[in-house]
C-alpha cells in the first residue's frame, strides 16, 4: 500500500502549521554553541531564531536554532566551525532523501537524487547536463558544472544554498562513486 | 498580457520588467542580453517561439538575478505584489525562485484581489512554494515531473528533498494516476496538471484527460530546461486562448517533436531544442 506511512492530512488553510513545516531546527550540545551559531547565521544574512526545541526533538541542550529549511545547505556551511548535532524538520516529514537512482544511456549515465538529475559522459566523467529542481541556485549551478569533469567541479553543497543544491550534490556524490568504480579515472 | 516571472542565474543583476525579444540565440530585455539557458530564460524563449509563430504580442518578463541567496527572488515577489493591479496580466506564469512562503501567500492574496483573475501557472520552486503554503488549489496549472508529483502527493513534504522515502522509491509511470489522485486529495494540486516523464499526462481532479507518449526521445529527460520549455509554450498557448487541457497536451507534444526533429543526445543543450520549436510549430502543429 503506497500510503501506509502517511498520517491523516492537515487542513490546508492552517497557515501556522504550514509555516512550521518550512522550518528546521539545528540542535546543539551546549547553549554556548547555540548562541554562537545564531550570531554566525545572522551575520551571514540568513533569518534564524533561538527557540526551545519540542521534547520529542530534544537532543543535547535546551536551545535550538530555528532556520528556514530551504536554506539548510548554506546554513550548515556557515556552521562548519560549530559542532552542532544535526538539522531536523520542526514538523512533518522526517529525513532528507538519500536514495540515488541510476539510468544508463549508450554513452552517458544519468544519476537521479530526489528531484535533481545529473548526466555525465560514462567514460570521461564529463558533465553534459543537469536537470530538474526549482530553487534559485540551480540554473547557476547548471552553468557552473556543464563541460567539467565530475572530480573537478566545486561541490553543489559547498557553493549552493538550497535543498535542491543538496539533492544535486547527492547526485554528484553518487555519480562520482559509480564513475570511479568504472575506472573512469 | 502574458507575464513570466522568475530569476536568472546572474549575481547583482537588478530587477527588469519588459517585453522580451530574441536576438540570435539570446534573449533581449530592455537592452540587456539574457542567455537562453535552463530555467526561466528557457521558459521565456519557448513562450516567445509560440508567440512569434502565432504573431502574438511577445511575453512580458519580470526577472532578477539570483544565484541562491533569494535576494532577486524577493525583489520579484514584491514587484508583482505591488504592480499586478497596474499590469493586469491575463496569464501569470511563475517559475524559478526562492520558495518564500510568506511572500507567496501575499502574492496569492494580491492575485485574488485583482479585478480580473489571471490564469495562474507555477512550475519549479514557485510550485513548491504554492504547495508548501497550502495554496496549490488557487493555481490553474502545475507542470511537475515524476519526483515532483510524488512531492505534491505527499501531504507533509515541504520540498521534494523531503518526500517520503517509500513514495520516492515506488513512484514510476504506473503509479502516476494514484499520485495524481493523492495530490488532489491532499490539496497539493492545481486545477490542471501536466505530469512530465516517459509518458506525459494531462490531468485534473476528475483524473487523467490525455496522455502523450510519442515521439519517444528518452534523452530529453537528461536535458536541463526541457520542462521549462513545456511550461513556457503552455503559458503562451493559454494566452492565445486555447483551453488549458489542449494547451498542455500540445506543449508536451511539441517538446517531444522538437526532440525528435534532430539528433538529440543526453548532451544536447536546451538552446538547440528551443531553436527547433519554430519549425515544429510551422510543420507539425495544426491548431485548426
């Protein structure tokens, strides 16, 4: 049954709940780390707020940093120097997709992660196309990656800002693994 | 007026609003050249190909530079919120931008308040934002691909990166009717949808209205921008006066015909597909 894991649906006009779904929490071991993170994230120009995490999400200290989940990769990058525990959704579903699917064409391989697809020349590892996605860094990453070898590009998780970029990075990671196994380099 | 709004992948490029023109393989807007690459520029180029063919007024574009920080996106949201009553679009197509739920909510409120409601189309993150904010049913057209219809069907997901793992693993062409039905049940769907994939499906709340399976050009799935061109053509055809279902069906077919018209491989660029559209409409699309 396709829908067995789903909970009862919520009312679509419940704006507060919809807003909550868009939020994520960065969890920390100590209050000092949480406060330091808030400063770093705000200084980088992203919206955030220190909040008390709900009991079911509490791991470590009693303060978490509430963020816009779409900006998760950029905020994780901002917090590289801080030992945060993890980023979780405040409400609703759960874990980032970590499934990678592979499609073979005569001379190319397409790797799909979530809504993002990356296609490279099977032998050379040259990226010939990216497709899918909808966030504003995707057209920029598309141009930045085309014509470059898989191991020569800046990783989307390092230069992108959004969840689409994170999915594209997972496609890159999957492609690199397949290409290296195939003695591409 | 047909308005297409979305970001272009240039940093520090301020907001532009104007009628688009073609200049070689590039777009021209208020003396600025815009590369016709994947994303909003591909969507505008395809809409322009249709409006040129039918000798219609060229689409108006509202664009701003944004490479992921959301700065240009917010300029576009705010511009539309402030200027829609003056612009009075007949068709409003929203595309790549940062899914900002508060601004999307304000924009939808503004659209509802207009004297004449435009046909409202969303693709890419505009569609994600419309669904995440719970206003999908306010839209007339969504054009999701397979993973995106799974996202629209998932009542809890705020972005395709967070769809139910089981749903992602099991979604394929056979599950599309069930996913469409679930998207409507969960209020995650627009009035009409075109689900793009191995076969394309035009649907509304009553179910699947049409399917388009040929010509079959599997490489199109790899090419960044082939979804954008469908949405652009569809916006222009609706603006021409076609009913939404026919516009979606013709756009999906024209895209496939453009793919079949020359050598298309996974390495083909979207600009090559766009360049074939005038010939496709001249030779193979008959609206009579």
